[in-house]
């Protein structure tokens, strides 16, 4: 469902939780299919983020108008972990920025659907990302610009846990806290894996991540990033925080619990699309996940204690 808010200029989508789950399931299928078809890309990194992006774009949170991608009052979303581009492209196509048929052009030579988002060629992309660590600083710039321009838009930035190894993330964290930037929300896609392994091996000192962000002066809350109700509630609640930037630490699964990704326990198949038989298996599991969710009225997949490292 598409709705216009009262003043007819503030367009956003408001879908029910079950509609959002259905949307996330469809977009997850597209992520798997487009990356297999392209023969490259990052499906597991995209799948960990897709429920959150679905809530953001279609749960009545983000204010945007696909017909006016440069509308000055729009909210901004920046995918700082730019390699998760297939998730962003699926959401932008669903939102009406371009024809979903174009998803099959992912990573083709000359296609606007590049391996990493390019704001110069694809409407709806707010920042060209892919070189990790930069998106939060760009988002902070937008958030401060809103203050200068006396605009009410909000800025949302998604970062990765491996990406949090970048020092620039923490420079932005300090700057946002110093300037009490309360129209900036960061979402950490906390899937516990990065390119070459688990964060507990590659950079264990990221933890305890919640304490770190609190120490940097941010409002911090944790969610299961595959649970639509929790995600929506967090995205609604952060809007009420004053004089503090906010971060939502979203516990997620790299590959969204689908077995072809989990079978590679070193990095959950970072940057590797599924082959045809793995794709078939993953799609069947995804359909099963969704059917279970519909039948039991619960969100799937459910996270285990191991998945959240006892941090909730
Ligand atoms: C500055 C920079 N260094 C290295 C890379 C290569 N790289 C691409 S993805 C990735 C891992 C990112 O891990 P994480 O942020 O946890 O993302 P996810 O696990 O969700 O894929 C790395 C190191 C990069 N894109 N940019």
C-alpha cells in the first residue's frame, strides 16, 4: 500500500507486519537470483540486511518520493556497507525508483546496478559507497546540513561489523555526539562475520560493541534484525531521542539462516554467489522459512544464543 501523508508531499509506504514479512521474503528471493545470475556479488551480506531495509522503506519510517529522488525534504538512507548493494537495489526497485526487471542487469557492463552503489547513475542512491568506513561521515554531513538549512529530514546509515574496524567510523561517532545530532540513526548489521572470518577471530576487540557506542555518547538499543516488530519499534522509538545520535545494534545472520551460506563457516560465503543447485536449495529454504512464519505468525529465522553472543 502506498500512502500520502496529510500535506500530500510527504510520501511514504506503510505496510503491515505481515505485508513487510512478505515483502522481505520476495526481495530475499530477488537477491539470491540476481547475484547467481550475475555470477558475482554479496548475497549473504545483503540477506542479513534485507529485513531492516524493508522495515525502513515500507514500514512508514523513511520519507521519500521515487518520482523526486532529489526532493530536498526527503529522509536519507546510506548503505555504508556498499557491497550489500543487491539489498538496496531490491528495495529501490520495489519502492518504484526503477523497473524491477532491471535487477537482472546487476553487475553487467554499463549497467547502473554496479557492484557497489553509484549515486551518479542510479536514482535513490544517496551516496557512492563500497570503500568501507565512509558512509557514517557522509550521513553526519547530511544531518548537520539539515540543521543549517532548517529542514526536518532524518538520516539513516547502515554499517557492518567488519566495517567498524575502520577508524573513520569512530571519528563520525565522536563528531555526531559532540554536535548532539539527533536526526542521525546508525544501524549496525551485526552479523558477526566479515570478509575473512568471524569478528571474534579477525577483530575481537569490537566487542562489547554496545558499551563502546554508549561510551561514545550515543543512544543504543539492540534488536533481532530479522524480527519485523522489533525492527519497526526501534526505528519508531529513535525518532523521539533528543540531542543524541542513535544506533540500533541489529543482531542478524549472514545469509539469513540459509544452509548454503552456513556451510561455509569461515565467512558465511562472503562475496560469493550461489551456484544453481545451491540457489535451488536456498530458495526452497527461504520459502519454507516464510511459510512457517505465516503459519505460526512468528518471524523467521529465530536467532540462537550463539548468534547474539549473549549480548542481548
Ligand atoms: C576500505 C575497504 N577495505 C576493505 C574492503 C574490502 N571488503 C569488502 S567487504 C569487507 C568485509 C566487510 O565486513 P562487514 O562490514 O562485517 O560486512 P558483512 O559481513 O555484512 O558483509 C571487506 C573487508 C573495502 N570494501 N573497503
